[in-house]
């Protein structure tokens, strides 16, 4: 005979994750979740994993870890022009993870669920002998045919980015004590990226992606998708006051460091006004940083037109 | 200036995972995937993670690791009565993972994609300083209102299971040298569970779930969902010839060990014929192993009616 109380794994899920569960989740009590797709919409899917010590610091506050996990995926939805709908999440946690960690992790998710209009649909919680490893699949929806794509840039299109570039990479260095960050702004940008959801970019941009692995490398992705080259004018790349205060030696880090979660876009010059109107309506800065051209290389030039040397264009896990 | 060749992470994805990519995946080249939901169907979602050393053995053949990752999720779709459609996957791999491992892993996925009618929609590949950690989100579809649920068992319903129980748990012990497994049957069942897809169970079962964490514990889930107790008759629980050959000392392991990925169902006695017809059409054995009753306990009885002692009802990660 065995008692009918749930084992610890299931009470942990009930305590921390069930309050996050939304429509279709069946309260996380079934083998799967049910979703009635919004009528007349396409669905957009993206999945990103985060590993402690790779994508976040083991001692980052757990609420920001939860929020970052959600936001890096929301940034992918933003890059497609989609509206958030629901997400599934798997958590592989060291056995000694305390209840307080799970509570804080869930509180960060709860706050961002309300902020971004998304709810938990399902998932799995397992133990791991390794570092905390998180995986999230985000589901969004979009009008048929309206998805923004990486392919589509034309020679002569300008390159634009949202927000500022380099804060995330510098924030990680700041948390490691390698960069001054008196106000904690850079660390905050590393821990809590800002997904650029809600910008009306369909019909405005000819290509779009989010900058997650380094600006220059990600511009290279847009180039490869279009069979083009590009010029990035380093002096035009928008950097925050905190990033500029870190000093000129960090320019290359800002251009290649990753963890920006800004959007980089190809925009025909004639649509610059439309872009600025869309950005203004979304309360988001946009800056022109270069242009696409014939070729197959990403050239990074300084204000004098000289090539800026970069050891690598961006981040690669392998 | 930086070359336009993709970094190693992206060529790895192109080499091994792009061949798995199906409709809507956009060849894994965009920030997200697009899915036009099948008209008039509900979507079913499930997500499961697998960690080397926890859910599979680090030296398990990589093709079976890929297949198992897919199959444990397909088993959840089967438990809901859903038809497979697509999946997203995140792979967090040690940096020294060889190309041959990825190739074999992908080959196991490719074989099962063809077998079960599902394709890759998207995902993410990252490095980890820890063990190989895999996460998969499976998407299925189903007629509106036809999903099988865990809640719904009635007192007097019989408990039925598909296939045989205990092989997976014994297979793990066999691979650890603790159980004899001359023909390798048990190890095969641990490495390659058989998702019970395609059984026409809607209108036949009053509750259903898959057995992944131990039969007795999972019957307990059906009991809690219905506010009932249950009797499991240990002598009726179907065991394979290989499991029986392991010896009577392993009965408790079979009842509580997990990794079965069989379905356990509540079936009104009057629908036993319908169940057997559905199982026969799906080329799947089903066996009656007990019944639901008033109460809140799962009682496990031997052939003489005496209680079978179990140290624990099943597996819990925490």
C-alpha cells in the first residue's frame, strides 16, 4: 500500500509552476497541454536553452534567470514580428537546489508573464548532476504571411538596430570584475534583456533578426541569407552612456560580444521614415549603422574609413 | 573584415540537424519557425528533458539517445490520443562531443521521424560544462474535445496497461550488470521505448496516462485526479519473458521502476471489448491489472490477496 500524496517532484511543480500555468495547460496535471490555435493566425515557434555558467552566472538572482530565459525566447518572437501566446519549459536542476531558488525563479517568470502577455503551457522538471540547465519553447502568433525573415535584404538597404549594442557583453564582464559599472546598468542589461516586441515592422523592413551572438556575426547571417556583403560603420553603432564610459578599448567587445537581444534590420532608404514612426510608436530607439552591398563580407570601418580589426565576429558554442 | 563562412556552431547545425527539418522550419535559418495549424484541430504540446547519467547512460549509442528523446515525448502525445506533427529540440552538449556522436544522434532521430511521421521545426544547440542535456517539445494534433485525460476514472473501472511493465527499469539494471539479460531484450526496452501511438481510445477509456515514473505511482496519479483509490493485482501485471527470467525478486522493481512508456487506462468493464478491438487494430497487447475503487490509496496485492510491500511507489527526481 502506498499513500496518495504526490512525490516531492510533483509537489515542487504544484508549488512553484502551477501558479504560472495558463489556458490549455490543464493545470500541468496531464501528459500534455491543449491549445486551440487563434483563428486565422499562423503560429511561430522558437526554442532556446540556457546553462548556468554559460548563459547566466550561477549566482545571478533566480528571478532574473527566469525572466532572462523567457526574454531571450521572446526576443526571437520579436524578430519574427510575432505576438507572444504561451510557452513550455524544462528545468534540469541540481538536486541541492533550494526551494527559495525555485520560488524566486518562478516569481521572475510570473512578473514577465504579466508584462509580456504569455502563460506557461507545460514542461518537465528533472534532476541533473551538472549545472542548472533550462530550455524554453515559446509560441507566438502572427497574421499569415506577415512573419519577418532573415532573408530579403537588398544591396543598398540600410542596416538599422534597435536600442544600444554591447551592454550585455560588457555587463557580463562587469559582473566578472573586468569592466567598471558603477550604477549596475550594464549588469542589468546582461541579466534582463529587453525583447523588442510590438514594433509594426511588417512592410517596413526587408529582413530582420535578433542580435544574440554578436552584432557583426549576426549581420553576417543577414548577408549570407541574401547573398550580399555589408559595411558596418563602427562610429554609428549606438552605445549606452555606461558602455561608452567603459572606455574605447571595449569597442570590439560591443561589436561582437553577444547577449544584446536587440533587432538588426535591413531597411530600404525610402522606408526610414516608416521605421522611425514604428519605433517611436513602440517607444524604442532605432539607429542606422551601415548598409548592405554586393559582396560576401561584413566590413567594419571606423570614422576614417579604416578597417576595424576584430579577432572574431561573434560567439560560437563550438 | 570578417569572412562570411558560418561559425562552427552553425555548420554543426547545418550538417546534422538541417536534414531533419520539415515544413515550417524555414530550414532552421530564421529566429523562429512557422506553423499553419491543421484546420479544425486542437494542438497538443508536451516537453520532456533527458540528462546523461539520469535518463540515459553516457555510453548509450547516440542513435538510441536521439530516438529515446523523441519517443518519451511521443509517448505523452499517445497518452493524450494525439497524432504527431512536429518538434523543437535544444541540445546542450559538452564541448568535446565528437561529430560522430551528433551524426549518430541525428540518424536515430531521422529513422524515428520517418517511423512516427514527425519532423523537426526548430531548436537550439549550446555548449555545457556538464553532462549532455537534451530537451524536446513535441506538438501533436487531435479532434476538438477528443483528448484523453488523467482525470475521469470511476469506481468500478478496470485498470488496463499496454504491453509489458518493468522491462525499462530492468534494462537499466542489466546495463549496470545487476540483472541478467542474455538476449539484450531488456536493455533494448530501456533504450528504445515504444510509444503507443495510433490506438483509437477516445470514447473507450475514461482516463489515460503513460507510465514513465513507475506503474504504482502513476496509477496513484489517476487516483488523485479522480478522488479514488485502486487495487493493483501484482500477478496480473504483464511482464515480458525476459523480465520473468530475471527472477521473482524483481517484481517490486517492475511495479515501481519507471521507464515503461506504456499506457495505463481506466476502462469501464462494459467497454473491455471495445478496448481489445482498438488494441488489436493497433497491434498492441492490453492487460487488465486491477480496478479503481472508493478510497485514496493504491493497494498492491499478490495472488493470495496479501499486500505486496514496496519501498516507494515510483521515481521522483527530488
